[in-house]
C-alpha cells in the first residue's frame, strides 16, 4: 500500500485502457512454450515486439539490445497516469519480487507514451520509485511511436481539458520479452503477481 500511495503522487486524472491486436484461445501444438501459455497471439508471437531506440534516465540513447539483457516485463504507460499505471506497475513490481524470491532474475521495464511531459529525469524517478530494478525509458515522439507500433500498443493524447494536465488513453498489457527470443506472451490487468510470476518462470525454464 505504501508503494501504491507513493506512485499515486505522479497521477493526473484517469487513463483508459485500450486493446491491442491480441485474442485469447488455447495454445497451438508445436509451440515450444505451449505448457506456459494461457493465451495465443493472433498471427503468432512474432507479430509483436522488435527493435526500438529510446532514452534512458540519463538521456542516453539505448536500444532494445541494451535494455532486454535478461527476461523483462515491459509496460507502456505514463507517469501522470492517475490510477491504471500505478496499479499495473505496482503489480509488476510485486511479481518481480516473487520471482526474485524463487531465484529468477527479471527486470521490469516502463516505457512512457507521454514524451511531452515524461523527460528522462521524470521517467527515471518514477521507475526508481516503483522498484529499484525498474528501467524507465522515454524518447522523442517519433521514437516512442516506433516502439509502440513494434509492440502493437495503443495510446492517444486527449485534447480536452487543461493542456498541462491532459490524459493519455493507452493499452494496459504487460509484455514478457526474453533476450535472443523476443516477445513471448502478455499479461492482462486481472492477472495477479503470483500468476504472472508462475507463467514468467515457466517461460524462462522452457527457454
């Protein structure tokens, strides 16, 4: 609760979640991770993920190769998000702690979809507040758009209201990405930290 209370200070108003091109169904045979999946990706897992170039908390350009050096839980959101992002990222942080207790080394990654307000310093501070292992990333509008498109995420800045305290509608999935493999699965908001840890561990063990 203390973690959620601290993160909530970054909130603005309310963010709406939107879907990405993903649907749920039984795992397909022949999948090396079949025993781990609770969902299947429309068109296959290789339809999601890919190279990106963004800015870290120091303002340095980093690529996906620099960031995804170990199994990672990747989330797209923004630091001014009032409730959705704080709860989702806190859940992800709890899953990281569960995995650590079980002997798995996994990084949480937060990618901002609000480059106008989320400077490297702001994102870095937000990420460190959530978890000491979390990697916070932002970028130019073009860099953020490219990363979002690679992961088939949705975001849209609302144009109504105060121009300083605007909201950003965005999708709310968390992506499991493995180094040298890429995207393998996603987690919906209702998945618990323990369920996320169980499935993540299964993918790591099967790699």
